[in-house]
C-alpha cells in the first residue's frame, strides 16, 4: 500500500475504531470499504446519505470531506457537507460554505434539504 494511502487509512480509521471497537486493530477492512465507496463522488455521496440516515453524522461528515478532498469542485458534496456542519452545531462554518455556494445552480429540493437545518434562506438557484 502506498505510504500516503496507508497514512490516510490510519487517520480515517479513528472514527471507525471509536464506533466499532478494535475493528482497525483487526485490519483496515472498514477503511478499505470507505476508500472503495468514495472512489467516485456519487458513491461517496450515497454512502454519506446512508450514514446520515443511520444517525452517524460525524462519520457522514468525514465521508463527504473525503469526497471533497478528492473532488474539491464537486458542488453537491460541498452543499451536503455544509448542511451537515449545521446539523452538528457548526452554524457559522456552514454559513461560510453556503455563502460560497450561493449563485450555483442546485435543484431546489437539494438546496432546501441542505439549508433547512440552519433555517437559511433559499438562494442557491
């Protein structure tokens, strides 16, 4: 395994080790699964949506951050990330993200989904 990938895998292992006991000590299976799921933005977004639905908001945030790291201009991932920041009580961080995304074209339902937790005004269209 490439040293950068290994280092990133070990860093990403922390949330899983907290949530799943010694899963990381037993191998990098969950991290490998995360890496595969986030190879494409759509896969990472789908995983983050499932994690959010399961109530794993911090893990979903980390998943979206991985997507954004690999695809910094992916607007849907950035929008969902901003919504999760708000849900995790980082209202000021989320508003900075929303401001950066204003003027970009999003489906109204996607913008509403992301901004609703912050009671932010509609304006992404």
